[in-house]
C-alpha cells in the first residue's frame, strides 16, 4: 500500500488539504525515545518544568515516531502534519520523522536553535568543521544544553567521499577538532550540559567518515574538565510497542475527523504494521552526557588528535566482509567504564570515581 496515496473520505477542501500534506518522506538517524527522554530531563534540570531552557542542536534533527507517547506525557499535541509524516514513512523506514526538533521543543516552551550546513528547518546555515566566530556571540557560552545526535561523524565527510584516489586525513581530523571545540564553546561554563549520541566503532559500516569508542569520550571529558553524568552504549530505540501503535492510529483518526476525513476501517495497526528495525541488534551508539563546570580550556589540537578511540573509517569499497558483519559489541574496544552507567534522565546520577580503563 502506498502510504502517500491513501484514499480518504472526501471534503470540500480536499485539494488544499492534500497539497498541505504532500511533502517528501523524511528519514534520518534522528532523536529516538531514549534521546528525547534525556533531553527533556536535562531541560528540567536546567529550568524547573523545562520551559525557558536554551538548547542548541548540531544538525537540524528530526524527532522520530518512537517519541510519541513521551511527548504526549510532556504536553506536546501532534497535529495532522506530524501524524501524516509518520504514516508516509512507517512502511519505508523504522524511524520515520514525527516532526522537526525545532517544532517539538518550541511547542514545549524550550528555546531552540540548530546549526547545520543545510540551513533547513530554520537552522543557522553554518559549516561546523570551522571554528565558530563572533557572529554567534548570542550563543557562545550561553546554551543550557548542546546536543550532537548523529552529526559529528559526518563533519569532514565531504573530503572523505569526494576524493576517491586519496584525501588529506588531517582535514578530517581538523574538522573533528573544530566540531567538538565548538560544542565546548556553546555550552554554559556554569553547568551547561552536552549530550552526544554517535555511532559506536564498527557498528555502522558505511555511515559517516569517523566512528567513536566509549574511551574517546571518557578521555575527552578528562581533558576538557567535564563531569560525566552518563557514558554507555545504546541501541537504536525507534520501534513501537503494540500499545503505542494503537495510540498512533487513534490519534490519526481523531485529527483527520476534525478535518472531516476518515480512514478506511481496514487501515489499522494490524493491517498496516510499522516497519521494525531488525538490524538494531547489530547497531549501537555511544551515549555520553557531560556537564561543563568552570572555565577549563578545551584541549589544543595536538592533544585532541592524540585522544584514543576516534577512528577514520575505511572507504566503502575497501571495507572487508569482517567489518561489514562485525558484531561491534563483542569488541574489547567497546568496553565502557563501569562507573558511568546510570542514565541522566533520573536526575540523580551518582558518579563513582575510579581509574579509567587503560
């Protein structure tokens, strides 16, 4: 069934209605259930009730379908455009977009800005591989929360992809340095939070130019003076429960009814199931939550480039079958410091200090 061409009941405003809903199916790594939980918890820690917190996203992120029930609990009311976007994408990708991060966060009273070289969804058009300049004085050192959800692994990627015979590795390393230095500069020095969720090494073949081990973030936190609130491995969390699937169909019927439309009776959770992420057992991201306290300087470029656990990926045509099918979590390099497993959304993470793994 083509979700973009679903037959609905008629109404006098049919042409304008369908014109308003006709947009491309959006697919992205996006912010999943775990991601939105941590961001909203961080916003509540920064500002009681989360309203008024300033969040800066690296990349104009999409909030995926798995966040629906959590957003409802926080007072977000999905409109027909949100639900129709999910309907269009749910049989094509396991992580269809519900809405843009900007739309969701601003509806919840959170001040929002995103930085992205594509300039979409109201993002500030910016190349994050270069140092931020004084034109962003209104953001530098003022952000309560800075997020990096699947963005930095693509910074420097153009050099990696566009040079088939050879490329300057240092260009990619410099781009990575500037990206993480920019994150540091955006966060408040008196308790600003930094949330990274990026591909774990070996877990996302042919995705991005670089990949990260947990020890990279452990070492980065020490070098930059961050307090670690969470450092763990996280599987993509885009799938619905049966209860959530039925909730989606009920909400969709309700919003369409307000527009004088109705869905055929046989369109329901049983007959039109959402695509499941069957690859999630072979995928993992490194999740880190840091708190910046004090005017600790970001490490210089030479020190950053010596940080362990940051890898340049092999090009697709060079990737071996072993890399393609590697079960990344079996690798010793995926070891996470045992003392940083508590999730940030509890709001009461007790960090134990111990000697980091060598």
